[in-house]
């Protein structure tokens, strides 16, 4: 992952942590985070648990892109269950909540709680997520959910590092273009797909075309 133009700092896990389990939402968001961790010689594993992603075609596209990038750089990858029925059950009654609202909090909680449980059972003492690098997400909301999940287990920390800073957001886009990652056009769940398409139609744009890669 050598990059002679981009100058980055060496990262250190919080509270003298030894091993990181990184929840990944997709390759475009995770690419820069993964590169930063490799550069810093941090021992980490990718944990892909995203039952919110809808439909299954979209889920598989995002997962396979993430696996491709992880394998390219010999990064361990944990493929967790796609328990989509459980996600829809938890989202019941929140179908019309706005983006960044309580449905998103539920979604982050669900994913981080499973990440923390796996971490505790498998020798990881720090967890974090690539979700926070996206400018479309509320960093405070994500960190609150991560800290809450980690607090359930003794001697576990959630790393609240702001991956967007010091050129992280720009580097994320550079990696995505270089790798020709599949770039999704909505957050992931059925309701964000519905609302994004509704907005696109209202401004004269076509519906989202699942599977279309704009970098190809």
C-alpha cells in the first residue's frame, strides 16, 4: 500500500491496545482506514457485519469488494451472518425515520454490539468502524454507539479516531478510484434506498441502478 505522495502519521491503538477488530461497512469507506492501519503496523482484522444492506445483490457487491481489497493486502476478513430478518424486526416502527435518526442509531447499535461480542470472544481488546469516515454520517452518533457497545465488556475500548482528518477523506476517494471500487449511491438499507430514489425522481434524475460501477 505504498503511497509516496500522501504523508500520514503513525497511529497507535488507545490505552495500549494490542489487537483491533475493525467493523467495515464497505470497501470505499474501509480502504483508507485499512491502509492507515497497515502503514502503522497495527494488528487488525476486518469484521463484515451489515444486515441492513438491501437488497441481497447490493450486500454481496459491497462484501465482495471488501474481500477483494483485504485479500490483496493479506488482511484477515471475518464474514459475519446476514441476519436481515432480525434487522427488519428491529427497524419495525422506524420505517419513516429520517437519515441520522433513531433508525440509524438502532442500526449502528446492532452492528457494533455483534462486533464487540465477537471481539470479546476472540481476543481483541479494541474495536472501531470505517463508518465514521463518510461525510454523510454523524460522527458523534457513530462514536456513541461504538462506546456503548464496548462498555459492555471489561477491558475493551472503542477507538473514536476521526478518520476523515489529515487528508483521510481525500485519500479515501483516491483509493476508491485507483481500485475501481463499486461505489454505492445510498446508505444501504431498504428505507434509504426508497428515500434516495424518491429524491432523485423529484429532481429529474433516474432511479439508482444497482451494480453500476462509475469507476469502470
